[in-house]
């Protein structure tokens, strides 16, 4: 039996989760050559309503496209963390945007302030999703960083390529730092602002 890896990207409408899911699916499918399925769901509000995008990655044809037993959950706000954490496998990976997620249900989670980084480093909150995508590609081996870079180039608006690639690299940088602390046996706290911004 082949592997099946389920990812749910969740948060609010306007946080770019649908685009993030499409980029991730194209990275895994087009550039890494895996089987992939991508689905999305969002509330009636254009901005502020609930939003989620799911990506299933496999080495064989996917018979059911929706994620039910998550290997990775990205929560960009508190309600999505609360709602979807029960769907995460016990050994699954939880990544949260600590700008908005202040009550984390487990100490075994990566807490990175993606939105705050976007505001303070890039003065563009809109790239928080790309920063999160960079972190995800650093923390999970299911998609290669090179494939993600190619998919970002393909999908972002013309003229924003440098901004988005800088955001992607920033996400990988902060995730690498967080992972290093975890490997040293430390609890994964929210990374201090000065470590995120001043040392990049």
C-alpha cells in the first residue's frame, strides 16, 4: 500500500489559503511528480469568513480527495486551530500563525507569527500565506523547496515575483530556526521578534 499524506490549510477568508493550496498542489504534482488532489471550502463572506484548502499527496492514484485524518494542519487563526486540531493524527504536524493563535492545544506545535512577519518585514500582510508556505516546505518533506519555488513563480501576479520569493525564503529561514531548537530538545515557543527580523 502506498503512502497518503493529508494537509489542511485553514484560517479566514482573505488570508490566501486557496492560492496557497493550489501552489502546494502544483508543486507536488507538476514539479515533484506525485499524485495529488486539492479541494477547497470557504464561507459566504468574501473576507473574514472561514476558509480551508486541502491537499492530499500520494505515490499512487487518489481514490478519495478530501483530507480526513491529517498529517499536517496549518492554522492561521484561533477558530481554525480549535475546529480542526481534533482531525490531526497524534503524530501529525501542527503549524500555527501565532499572530492570531494564542491558545495552542499542544506543546508539540510550531508557533510562528507569519502575519506579524509579513507586516514588519515586508510591510505587506498579503504575503503571510507565502511565508507560511515556505515554513511548511521546510518542516515537511512531502514537497521539495525547489518545487514550491517553481510553483510560486507560476502562480503569483506578474511583478510580485521578488516579493513572494523573499517571503518564501523568510518562511524557510524562521522554520529552520524553530526546527533546530526543537531538535535540541527545547519546547517550541513563539520565536522572539528580534530573532525573526533582525537576524534575517
